[in-house]
C-alpha cells in the first residue's frame, strides 16, 4: 500500500515540476545593444498555475485533480552585442517552487505542501533583430535554462520523503515592438519545450533501505502569448514589465537593464 503511494507520488511530482507554464522575461524583441556593447540587469519572475496531477496509467488507488503551483525567480542578466542585430546574454540566480498537496502526510493522503528552497539557476540565449523600420522592430529571443527544485519532508507514519528535480527548458518568442518616445510596448507568441529528471526517495520508519525511483519527464511543446512594455527612465537605463499566458498559467516579470 505504502509502496504504491510512493509510485503515485513520483508521478504527481513529475507532472507538477515538468508541466510548467513558466517563462522568464524575454524583454523587447531582438538585439538592444550595439556591436561590442555590454549590459547588466536584474529581473524578477513570478508564476501561478493550475497543475493537472495524474496517476500512472492502470493505477486506481488514488485519483488526483488540479492543484495550485507557484514559482519565484530572481536573476542577474549580462548581455553583449555580437553584432548590431545579434545579442548574446547569460542569466544567473535562483528559483523556488511551491506546490499545494504534493507530498504524502501521516495518513497517506496528499495534504503536504512541496516547498522548494531557492535553488541555483543558469540560462543563456540569443536575441536577433529580423526587421527594423523606423520605430517598428521584429525580432526573435531564445533562452536555454536549467534550474532545480528540491524538498525534504519527515513525518511519523511515512518516514522520510526527499525529492530532487533538475528542470531543463528551451523557450523562444517571436515578437514585434513599436517605440513611442520613451515607452516601447511589445508582444508576440511563445513556444517552449521542457524536460525534467526527478529523483524521489521514500524511507519508512521500519525500513532499512529507502525506496529510490529515478524518472524522466517530457513536456509536450506548448504555445502562448507575451505582452510587455519598456520605459527608458534615464539614458541607457530601462525598466520593463511583462505578462505571459501559456496553458493554464499566468506569469508576470519585472526587470531593470542598464547598457554600459
């Protein structure tokens, strides 16, 4: 019975951690730096979404539904102009993940919250200007990101539960913008691919060795929309806000960027 719960829990966490609608800040479309120019910035991303928790095929012990999940992410961004139309960037910081009713309590029910600490996050990407005519710009921004989601939980009946997850995601956006003085609104379409590696450990009080399960999670490609706006507060310093809607989630990002 308890081992069955362990297998079900793995699938719940696998779905919850890999089926994310999360997208970090894309910013304005295309390159924003001249060739040889550097920039540094800071961004904060937040997402709330409904996650569909599914039991394994053929298992009828527990049937799950939708639960609320949230992520917080804080990143430092460094950019460099490879050419006037192509910018490369690196982002580093931390990501925390919280999901309701994702871990098993003392009675074998999914009533414990998954609370991940702020885990190391790294990303890299490119921003390409496709077309620029006057105040209009069309561009593509792409990012490859890796981060973790880890949590440990101890209880009397179940014993010890430990979850270590590595999440890799590739995201891209095709966007257009129009500069209106110091404000530049933009919007476009988003596509992403996610892959998760979940390592789950379960140790019952009377057991000598823990139950260990390794699983891979592949997320189907998803599409969405992104809208945002940048404002030049002083020369070479921009503040922006961005809203992303994908699947059953909505994310908001804010950031500041300084061209050097």
